[in-house]
């Protein structure tokens, strides 16, 4: 009986080792072996290079922009070949990351299309996204200097009829898969899990300052208070230009340069928000309209961002750290594309005077505003109904 038990045990052990050896028989799966012959990068993308418009729809960048970006980050994402296998080229790694951001498809779908491993995609996406941010941030999203803030204010006055405005501020909820053991930290008022992208946008729809990673449950005002931008705004270290009189209204005295935001943010000396309520006096309604018109640039920028990068159209099925890296990469790519694309080819520009007013305040938040902030808002309010009036504001 003992001999039979030993024989059965040896047989089972032999079967188990045979199954393990069968699973390890291939170093690379057969579908991945044919990557250089049938993978999307080696076949489809090379064909799309012959048609710039189709190439741009596929990766969101023109062939020239792709090559420019590759030259900037290639050294950061290149890997050396080994004695066992050839590394994936920097160009292919960049294509994989851009395709993920452009579609929001799962890692498995991207892996099957490019004929690489799922784990390979999961390492390429955050690595390349980080390289994109690190390589472009100094040129395309450095914190503006005093002269740059002054230039931004000039464009807001010229294009959006809001003088002394250095940017529009708002937050965007980026939907993510519920992180493990996170409780309700990322659960927002919309009923989804999200992290918050807080952004300051200039008059040309470019992101000037961003803060990524705030908990979805936190209000926009709370996100601002906890951000580096909010701290700099509160302490006065943003290097904003000196106070100036409003155009044609020297008698009102010098006014500070401001940012415009919706009613979710607090009223401060350098941060203007609408007057709360619906049944408002004419001057207050005019101020709210003019502020809403200027603030629409940040809403438009978010719309352009999510239209270009469809990863925002569905929940990020990655961990929070990777999601943050992807959000930062798409924001810097947004600026890169807008500044390297001819103005005539840009989409998302809205002619002045054709911006609809907001359909009403979304929520009224109580806040204890400083007297100085109230005085400044009153000065802008009076100005927009007197020296700074525009022909269409009463019709709207």
C-alpha cells in the first residue's frame, strides 16, 4: 500500500512539473514575437505618416510635433538592448503612451494593438508621461514672471473685455476607479470617485498653473487653499504687476491685478467671484456677466483638453499616482500643441461677444470676505456699467 502511495505521489509531482515547464516553454508569447511585422507601430503608424491628418487623429500630434516631442524626451525614455532581447524604441514607447492618452483604452487593448506585454504598457505609460512633463514644463508651463502676467492681462482686456485679469481659475473632477482603502476621500458630490485638477488658464486657453491630486470630496475653495498657487496668492508672492487704474477710470484709483473664478471660490483681493443670488440689481448682473465671459476660457480649456485626450471620457483604471502623471502630461501637451500649431489651425477659439452668460449660479457659498476684496469688486462692478461698458452687455 505504501508503494502505491509513493508511485501516485511521484506521478502527481511529475505532472505538476510538466505543467510548469509547459507554461515556461516560451520566453516571449507568439503574438509578441511578430511585433515588428504586425504591431501597430511598425505597420499602421508608418503608413499613417504618409497622411498627416490621419496621423494626427490617431496620436493627436502632427508628425512634425511628434518628432519634435521625441527629440525632447527621447534620451529620457530610451532603454539599452540586452543579450536576451532588443529594447522597445523611444519612438514606439512614446506612441504607446500617446495612444493610451488619446483613447483611454485599457492597458490590455493597447498591449494587443502594439503586440507588447500588458506589464510593458503599465510601465511605459507612467514613465513616458513623467518624461513629457519633466522635459516640457520649463518651456511650456513655467510660473509666469511679472512681465508675463502683465502680457496675459493685456490679452484678457483685448479679447475678453476684462482689464487687469491675469487668468481664469477653476477645478475639474478627473474620474478615477475607486482607490483601495481610500474610504470616501475621493468620493465627490457628483457620485463618482475623482481627483481634482485645479488650473489657471490664460486668454489663449493655455494652462499657466496647475495643481493635480486634490481629493474629490474637497471643495474647489479647499483645493485652492491647500495648493501652492493658493498659498502664493494669499501671501502675495506670485509676482503680480503693480496696481493700476482701470482703463479710462483714473479717478477710481489703482486696482490690483486679479484672477476670475466661479462662486465655489472665496472672494479675495486678487480673486474675483460673482455676486451671489438671482434677483440682482443691474450693475451686479452686468458684473456677473462680464466675469462669466472672462471665466469661460477655463471651461473652454477643459473642454478642449477632454476632447483631444479621450482618456478623460472614462474613469482612469490606474492607481492615483499614475493618474496624476497622465493628467499633468496631457496639460503640458495641451500647451505644447497650442504653441506649436499655426493659429489658423487651432480649434476652440470663440469670437468675442458670442459667449453666452452662465445659466445661473450652481451653488451659493457663504464666505466672510475682507472689506478690501469687497471694495475692489465694487470698483470693477461700477466700472463695467460706466467707463468699461460694452455695447452688447445690456442685450444679454
